[in-house]
C-alpha cells in the first residue's frame, strides 16, 4: 500500500480523499493555489504545497507544478478527485512516466471514454444499449438531415469532446437543424478545441440513471447499483438518489449485469460510472465517466462501501475483497448539492461565510470544506457542500432530508438551500415522479 498520496484537488472532494487516506494509515499531501492558503483541505492534510496563483489554469491544472510537488514530498500516488485533471489522459500518462501511480483508470481508457463518439462505438460493441443516432461524427449537413429524418425529430446535436452539458443543441424540427448544427459545432470548437459533433434522438421524458462500478487489476468488475440524477438544471445534476425510484430489482440486476460484463471485456480498472437515459423500461447509454463522481456518497450510504478506499486499493494493485453477492443494498439515500449560488437564478455568490452550522443525527452526512469565517473564492466552481441523508426507505429518507435542510445554516452568502426546502415538499418529488426536464419546467413556473 502507498505510504503517501498527493491529492490534486480542493474543496469537499479533497477532504473526502484525505479522510479515506487517514483511515488507511496513508499520509497526505495537499496542493493549493494562493487563494486557498487558508482552505480546510490544506489544514487537514499532513503536508501542503502551494502550486500557483488563483486561476485554475495556473494552479490546479498546472501539471509540472503538481509533479514537482510529488517529487518534493515523496508522494507515490496522485488522487485527482473529480473535475480539474481527473479525466485528462495526458496527465495520467505523465504521472505514469514519472513513476508515480495515478489513482484511476489507464490513460488509454480515459482517452477512449473522453471521446464520446469513440466511447459510444466501443460500448456498443460490448453489448451496452445506446441512444439511436448517427454512426459516429456527422460531417455534412445533408448527411445530418438524412439521419435526422431516419431517427425522427426532435434530435440532439452533441459535441464529441463534450462535458458539463456544453455543446448540446436540440433541433425540434427540420428547419431548426442547420442552426443547431452550426451553433453546436462553434460552441464545441470554442469550449473544447474540437468541433466534431454527433446526433442522437432527443428523448422527451427520460430519467438519468447511472451505474457505479469498481474494477480491480485481476479482471474482477462489480457494480454498486444505480443512482438517479434526473433532477438537473442546464444538464447539471442538482439532486441525486440511490436507488432510483423508477427501477425495480429485476431492472437493477439486468443493467448491472450488462455493465459489469461489458467492462470485463474492456479490461477496465478503478471506479467508473456508466450513464444512461431510461425511458419506458429501456436503457440508453450516454457516456462513461472514468473517475469518482460528486454524487458517489449516495451509493456509499446504501452499500456501506467506501468507494475512495477501493479506488486507492485497486490502484495499489490489491484485489477487490468482495464479490457481487456481497454488495447488498440497504435503504435509500439522497444528496442535495449545496451551491454558493442564488437558489433560483443560479448566479454565483462567492463571499465570506458569517455563520455556519452543519446538520447531524442518525443517517446524516455533510461533506463540505466550509467553516465559520471561510471566504469562498470566486475562481472555482460553486459547490460548497453536499448534504447526504440515508433512511430505511425513501419515505424516511425524505423526512430526514426535510429536517436536515432546516437545521443547516450557511450565512453571509446565497445558497441553493431554499430551493431544496421547496423541492422536498413538492408532491412529484415526494412520489419520485420526475424526469430530466422536470426541474427546469418547475423553475420556469416557480423560480424568481
Ligand atoms: P455531458 O458530458 O455534457 O454531461 P451527457 O451526454 O452526459 O453530457 O448528457 C448530459 C445530460 O444531457 C443528460 O443527463 C441528459 O439530461 C441530457 N441528454 C443527453 N443526451 C440526451 C438525449 N439523447 N436526449 C435527451 N436528453 C439528453
């Protein structure tokens, strides 16, 4: 096992990784920008190295500085968390070339899944169902029109290099198609430096259901069940549940088996998530994330498995100690993303936290790097904390979420707490009756 791990991230996820390391007896190195000198992730790590000025491009994305921090401190492995360099195949390669272990999949798998066209093709070949659409990139306007007519409108144009919901455009009818294509191409070029786009049938009321997997270097692949992340705004997840209110045991086992078999064939290593849209009993692959996800705690709550610990263990070459039959789902879990944002306009609201109180009690987990007097810097994303609750069943979980939200106090900045206080009282949410467009429709009726 590693003696020292460098955590190439900040905020709540850096704390999360630090916790797993501490429980495994591993010492930790934090890296930080000058804006984060007082941050909790720096305070809780054993050592810390300043890697640059506030902009992420000069600090958390600064590969030479991060490698140098490893060499100075003698860290043997890097955990990238999520975001920043976590899905950068070149970074994983450079880390490997320096004799350091990247806690994650191989650079080859990161690269394959980062190219959404290649990923879709690769998973199709190993038996995963995909959304009907173009076979690969759409290169000409006439080809696009032909495929759109074949699959039927509305269609969705997606960037091959896409991520974070960017570079996606819907064409409702034939006359929208050319504009959707050209805007998706230029947005993709500007955001990712790659204008390759592909086309999919635009599903009207699907749920977003994703399957968590863990794989070791001995060819064992396990699934840890699904998460339902259908409550989204601008394709960004806001609220996540495990399990999905829409799946029954047979469907869970069916998709779990398809995914584990597929990833065995691919020879995947580490933690990963296969994302699907689910409509009328059918699953359609949309992408694979080759990293730890923000919403991983809901899976931990219902399985009792520490996903970060397993990531570290398999990266160090240890086998997974459990089998699929040992993965037992117990109760229900929900996560709310507490962002430093106006709850209805979603305008970022960085600033100083004047009062802070985290909720507690049975089945309540609050993952956050906030503290009284902490100044949220304006340079990074607005996720300030994650409230995760667990209950024996979904009903108990909802009641616990309601009271936990009422206990949580974050003063001095605007947060998304009031939105969740409203959502938790909505009949559709209470009944688990929602799809990926539900929240935007709700916000247009009830938002500010
Ligand atoms: P990104 O990598 O940008 O997150 P994804 O492919 O994971 O892109 O899609 C993000 C979200 O966009 C999905 O959760 C869903 O809400 C929506 N979406 C993606 N593909 C489709 C589709 N074919 N039909 C309808 N909605 C879609």
